[in-house]
């Protein structure tokens, strides 16, 4: 149950940051799908989503004291900064 709830947080975050083209949750906040391929991702999502997912899965296994929301924002900010610097050149 906790893992499901954490996935809801992760997927909502990814949609709000415009990494996913379509909302992965229904109106009740239930997950509609768990598998995402390149055509489901925005251009920036194709670059950031896989790395963010890896960090999320590693974080969940570790059960840290920092909230998932805080960590998602930290990871996203770092990944986006790296992505922007690579595409600026």
C-alpha cells in the first residue's frame, strides 16, 4: 500500500512537471497505467523521466527520513539544470 501511494506521488509530480503527456491518474487519484514508453513522454520527459524513476526506486528501497516530495524536487532541479546545460551548447 505504501509503495502504491509513493507511486501516485511520483506520477503526479512527473505530470505536473510536464514530463508525461497525459495525466497518469484518474479523478480519484488512482493510477491508470504503470508502463510508460517514449511516446507517452514529452521531449524533456524523454531525458529526465528515466533518471528520475531510477532515483525514485533507489530512494524507496532506502526508506530515508526526507519526504519523497522534497527529494523529487531536489532530483528534478539537478536533472533539469544538467539537461539545460547540455542543450544550451
